[in-house]
C-alpha cells in the first residue's frame, strides 16, 4: 500500500493551528454555572465572565501552510505529532474547517476581523515589494490580477481590540504579515508583540535559528530554534497574566519556507524514510504543475514535529499553572499544504491540489477546539465552518455581546461545540490573483455538500458533491445544471455585496 493511502486510512484527524484558552475561576464553579457538558452558553449570557468567576481567557495557535493531513490525528503516517494527537483526544475535531483564502494574509485578516478578505481589501498575500500588484506585474498570464490592500487598515477593529476594551491583556507572537510598521500587532490591539512584522516568513538573520534579525524579537543564544522560542515567549506571558483575563495569539512561522529544520529531527526522519517501503508513485500532475503524492519529506517532517513540540510546551505550561481545566484551546492552519511548488514538501491527499488553489487542498484546514465543560473529549463535528467565525465564537465564549457591526461575516459555532446543529448557510471565496503555486483567479461557494468553483479567466464552472467526492475528481455541472446555476447566481450576488475586485484583461 502506498504511504499516502495508508496515511488516509489510518485516520482523519483534525488538529490545526489556533488555540483559545478559557482561564475561568474554579472548575466546579464554572461547571455549575454552565450545567452539564454540552449545554450551550448564550451570546448575551454573562455567566462565563461574571458572578464570581474570572473572565474567559484565550490562547490562539495558528500554523502557517500546514496541510489538512499533516498531523497524525488527521491521518499522517509519516509526520509525528504526539502532543497534538493527545490534544485531539481531549478536544472536538472539525473535519470541514476552511480558511477564507488559499493563501496566508487574507485568511489572517479574516480571523482577526470576522470579515471576508474582500471587505477589508486584502485578497492576496502581501508582497513587501508590491510585485503582486497589477502595475508591477511581470508574469506572462492571461489576465492582470486585481489590485489589493497591502495592510490591515487601522479603522478595522480586531478581536484583540474588542477583548482589550473588555479588560484583557493581549499578546502576539510569530508571523503577522498584515502590513508595514505602523500596522503591526501593537497597532491592532496587542499589548505585546514578539516577532510580528511585515515579513511572510523568517527571512532575517539565520531564519529559523538565532540570530533572527527581527526588530520585534530579541536574538537568543546562537542556534536557538524559532518555534521553541515563540512558545517560550507565550508561556512567559501566560505565567505573568494567569490571574487576569488574557488573549495569547501564537502564530507560528512554521511550516512556511524556507525548508530548514533541527539536524537531529531531520536525521530521525531520514532514518524513518529509509525503513519505509513506499508503494505507488511519489509524484503526479495538477494542471501544468508537478504535485507530491506521498508524505516523505524529511526536513518538512522535522518542521512539523518541531511545531508540535512547541505546542506541547504551551499545553504543558497550562497544566503547570493549573489552567488546563479553565482553558479553551483552538488549533488551525491559515491555508493548505504546499504540494505544487516551493519544494513540494507535503501531500494533501485525499484532497486535490494545495496552497494557492481553490480546490479543497488549498482551503480545507485541520482544526480542533477544546472547551472544558462545553466540548466532549474525542468528539467530532462534520459541519463546515470558516475562519471568519472565530471572532463571534470567541465573544460568545467570553460572555460578551456579539458585534455584527464588526464581525460582519462571521457566525459563532458555539452550538457545534455543544454537539448541536446549526445552519451556517453558504460560505464563499474570491481569489482574483495568480498564486505562486500554479492556481489561477477563481471564486467559489460551498452550500451543504455542494461546492462550485468559477474560473475567472474564462467563466468555466466546476461542481462537486463533497460528500461523495472529496478529491473533486468528477465535475457534475452537466448532470446538475440547476444546482450549478443557482449557486453561480448566489456567488455573483455575494461578490457584489462585498465589492469583490476582478482580474482584468491584458
């Protein structure tokens, strides 16, 4: 059996890169207020934040470029993620969690604002040189990409700002990538910023090792590893603020390029690779691109494990400070795994394509949530959610009023945490750009099991029933023309509502 087939059959897990932390009062008091596990806190109910208990606190883990099956708990048989696997056993896994965009900056903006990227104007990854803007476009493509904002406007109110106004201490560590100085975390509601600047990767100094060459992160000892350092900074903040409400946002640079790792972990996976017999081909094709079909990249595997160790360090600190039973943890990635470019380090099978593409491999993410007293250990939700939904969910868990004037597109998924159903309605994507990974301008809508992709160069439609075809192999437009037409109309209406910009003819 090929490794990618084994990885998928071994389990579907869902572990990704967001952590939210409830640091309420005593466990007994908190549970008495909420009732039995599975009861639903109201969005206007102050029980979580008042009546003698401490307010809900949050820790947010976000991983960069982590693919849907890049964790053991999500099916990988090659990468080892023991800390996240144990966490998955105590949490709720989401099998249909989506990023708002197949690349990083737009998704990051959607998490912080609760709005689709089109509303805030950030629809592509932010290039510090402006090379992605149509005025500077050098690539030979059929169309010119749409223009987009290169910063998260200060007028946009982030979830950090709303929590800060409610008395929270706020902390950010790691990758920001939402604008130049003046638009960094400290300007967007975070009291502390450790490493968040305009860069999309750790491109200063020794990159993933100290000295970092990062103006918002002091160099550590020579050779210090960045994922571990960011975890250390998060632990120190939690320690300092464990007796007051806080938001800790740990946004890893991992597992983004450059592909580099600790030598000991790299050797571990080189040895492991040598012991495994891989069945079937290692490489396939996606359009004109070569695509990896098997997870066997030793350096990438080492990067995934190093991220897992860093997450474990934070989770252990919650235990040490007696905060685990009062902590909500959410984990997620910002876009799909890198399978068609830049070293092709991972495979997203059974999903199609990867980062930069509108197929599931580019937008479906590993996600888990643990909310003591709310979620059932080892549970799973198959309902779809998207990255705009975190903002209202955090507010509801904090016992704060919803702010639909701010998080305009998000919808709280607390009912799902309570094992209840909710009508999320359709979710949308619009990417009027050419990614570095082979994808072309596209827009998409998912409603129930149906997903429609519209290619913006030529208007071609693709319709998939994800309940039967997770790999998006069979285009059903000809068989279900009425479904395709209705969804295409919905997509057009939404594009008009959010003032989506379009690529233009050359």
